[in-house]
C-alpha cells in the first residue's frame, strides 16, 4: 500500500515536470522562429521582409536639389519679379508654383539653360513650352514657360539663351502682362530662381573698379 502511494507520487511529479517542460518550449518557439528567419522576419520570412534587427526602409525622399545651371533670364536682362515662388503646404494646397516676371506681349522667351524641348503646345487655351535641362539628374529638372507661342519644336535641343517662343498677349494670370516661369523635378515643384547663379541674380549693371596703384587715364 505504501509502495503504491509512493509510485503515484512519483508519477504525479513526473507529469508536472513534463507539463512544465512543454510550456517552456512553447514560450521560446516564437523567438526561435524570428531568429531563424521564419514568418517573423529575416531571410526566410515572407517576400520583402527585412532582416531581424534592421529598420524598415523608408520611401526615397524627393530630390529638391537645384544646381545653378542657368545662364540667362527667360525674358529681358533682369526683369522684375511680380510674384515669387510660394510653395504649397500640400500637394493640392494653395500657393504659387513658379515666379511671374514682368514682360510685354511679343517679348522673346529664352531657355535659361541648355536642354531638350519636351513639350510645345497649348494647355487649357494657354501656350506652354517645357524644357528638360541637360545634366540635372534622373528625373531631370524641367522648366516651363507660359503663356508662350512656341517657336521651338518638341524634341529640339536648345542652348542657354536660345529663343523658344514669344510671350502671348492673353492667358497671363498677372494684373499686367507677365511670363509665368516654373520648375519641376518629376512631380515636385521647385523655385526656378534657384537655377540662376549669383551673378545673374545680382542687381544693377556691372561696373569696373579702379586698380590700386595704377593712375586713371586722362580724358
């Protein structure tokens, strides 16, 4: 009788130990799966999973860099800026996606930098010319000019300062006649004035300064 009670006690203890061991193995299973690259992550996980310990890759940010490749104003020598660039707070928010430059109807419109004419036609009744700028990355920077009657054809290679059209008398959104000049990289609007180097943005005509120690010529 005493032997039977001892046997039952040992069996009860053995069963308890087995249950505890199974529970410990189940608790450790998710960690082992993740480390081995199962559905929790790692090379053996689902397609596109990141390895354990690495952070998810963020989408690439829009490239907002603008090299100062401009070599000419689109109209005139140093036209007045009627309205500057006002980036919108959101994709469809209010703002001014370009700059407005004062110019009279019939003024020649020039490419600010070398590139290829990617569009020359009419949009919503306004004449528009777009030029993709050479050497500005992928996707390239693209300048737009409106309202312009195009003289350059789509696909034409143009040099900086080359005439691509003339300013139309109608279609401007300014109180007076003006050229709307825009800049984009893919779907991101940028400030077109940033294309111009400081020597083009400077105000006033160039002036030669006297050289110290050299007498001025007599008149």
